[in-house]
C-alpha cells in the first residue's frame, strides 16, 4: 500500500519581485551635519565616509537617496528618521518614492 500523493502545480507561476522604494533625506536649514551623518550611520548603515558624501549631496542638492528597499523596510526607515529627529529636536525629514 502506497501513501504517495501527487499534487499538480501550475506550470506558470507568476512570481514578481516586490516593488522597490528609494528613501531620500531632505535638506533643511536646522539639522546639523553631524546629526545627518549620525542618522545615515545608524538608520541606513552607511560608513562614515559614505555618510559624509551623502550629507554633502543633501546639503548641496536639497535631497539624496540613502537606500532602496521594499515598501515595508523603506517605511520603517522613514519612521526611524522621524523618531530620531523628533528626539533631538531637528526637522530632518525622510521620504520614500517608488523606484
């Protein structure tokens, strides 16, 4: 007596990559450069050198991409930036845009 069960699977499973979102930090006139670098290191896991370069691009261009993530992770990063900025009294803002 055999206990084997056959299961038919559809040949064409339509698996798609999840949408990706860019997370940007926006320039403001109040957040210190050191604070922005701290956010980049702690939230976005950037090195000090990379954080300095991104911070300067934010300062000079008004905004800069800090990373590309799935929706849930991008939304979490935006929330972490908001929390850190509020705790330190800075208006630093992060936004996410679909890639």
